[in-house]
C-alpha cells in the first residue's frame, strides 16, 4: 500500500555525480534505484509515477536535494530511464510513500550494505 504525497517535477542526476558520498554517507550509484529529496527521511521508499506514460518505480531516498526549488525529487539515472524520462531531464511525477514493514526495510538495507 502507498499514501499519496506530492505531484510536481522530477529531475535526474547521473555520471557527473557517480561515486561521491551523498547525505546518507553511502556512495551515489547511478545504477541503483535511489533518489534525493529535501524533506523525506533517508531510507524512505517512494513510488514515483511518470504522469505522461504511467510507468513507475520504487526508489529509496538516500540523499538531499534537488537543488532547484521547482523540483521535488532527483532520481538516479537508472530510475529516470525506467520511468522514460530520457534526455528531456525533467518530468511531472507523482510521489507515493510506500508503507514498508520495519523488517523488510532492515533486510533491504542489509542487502545494500553487502552488495559490492
């Protein structure tokens, strides 16, 4: 289940930021389903739906941003590609908070820590 949260513009970040440490102290990997959000707690799972084509992905918030105030979320490169954002760089999206049992989230975090 999910709870509606926001509808606004998303952007994405990729190669230029690949590797440096974001706010969560975890290196940014443009090929993981992650995103940056100004207010949501780090570790929050969010369903992001592209309002122009209906495609959606679930990302984990692991950084702060986006820098432009006109945008609500910065998606990783792979999340943007799966959503069909492409070279346009920005897209109107809907964010839904994903209700996740604590154990499921703990297992997801443990898996991420143990992934090379």
